[in-house]
C-alpha cells in the first residue's frame, strides 16, 4: 500500500509512539482508525498546532479526523494497530513542517 493510499502500522511489542509530529503545508486532511486496542487500555492521540496541542483518549475501533494544519502523533498504554488515510492533493512528504518534541506545548 502506498503512502497516497494510506497505511497500516502494527505495533509489535511494548508501548509505542506512532510517528513524528508534523503538519502538512498543502491541502490534506487525514484520519486515523485505532483498533486491536485491549478493552482495558487506551491510545492517547495528540493533535492541534505544535504551539497548542490537544489530546484525545481513544479506545479500540475508534477514529479521529485531523485537519491539514494539525500534528499527528500518539502513544498508548498497550500495543495497538492503526490505519491512517489522507484526502487531498499532497503526494510529496517533502513539504511537511516537522516539529521537534521539545517544541510541543
């Protein structure tokens, strides 16, 4: 599956951080669907602008939509799986605005 089609990232062991916090500069909205999250566990999805992040506690079989300017990152209390997809014209990852973890607030 190509990046343009979406992706599937399976956490193999331990707690994990999904991916780098970033925002995209071209029109591109996206969504992430979390599944295979144990019933007594949760995923903390981080979103918003790097200077003013917000978090949402997600359970299994839940999805969140993110606007084009939002960071996309998560951590969990257990292994989990997610599928992400995007809509829009962005097929070039070279235009992402990466934010360092120490810059997030």
